[in-house]
C-alpha cells in the first residue's frame, strides 16, 4: 500500500470516527417515545386488564404457611424438551381446593392455563407467574369453574399438563 492509499485510508477512518462521535452525542439523550418506536419487530404488550385478570387464581400468601389440598411438582430437568415436566401430569381437585405448586427444577417456570402462548384464553383462568427454582406458589380454585383445563409453562411452552376441577 502506497503513501497516498494510507493517507486516504486514515482520512476515511478519521471521518468515520468523527461521524460516530457526533451521532452518539446528538442521539444518546433521545428517550424512546411512541412516535419513534415504529418497527416491524415491535409487539404491543397486552392491556393491563388482561394482566390483572390472569392473576385472579394466584395467591400472594406464603406457600410455606398454607395447608394445601394437592401438590403439583415441576420436576427437575423439566426445561429440557422431552423430559417429564409436571407431576402429576393430570391433576384432579375439587373446586375450592388449594394447590401448592413446587418448582423442583433450577430454572423458573409457570403453571398457566391454556393450550399454549397462542391460545386467546391463555392466563385468563389461572397463572402462577414465575416460580423460581426451588420455590413454590399457590393456586386457589374457588373461582375456577368445574371442567378440564390444559396448562403450560410460559417460559417453556412444550411443558404441558391438565388440571381437572370437579
């Protein structure tokens, strides 16, 4: 590479660095607003009313202090597709029973009603929210109508089971 090419290369490199510094300085303090977040990849969050409705079967009590009528265990290794996920896979309880959901895995999981994330009724009947590894949550069934309810993990949608309310 000759002297002229080296000078041109260093000049282009310098102009690029200058443009980068100026751009960063001008645009770094621009907060995102609804007007400047247009993108084909952007997805709107569900409205707050859906999120509130999804937690109506969830309890804010400490699972360690509650006497549960049934226990649903998220098995160790459940996050690996093909491994058993829930024990029992099909749980039957009476309306009004309290279900303790224990996460024996090291990863976070949920128990969320629905056939999967694309189910329009997903999380509208019950949802434990995230249960961290080694922790537990409570599902109260007094407001759930009798019937069979498919459920899944929102983090690992291939984890599925069935809850039968009698």
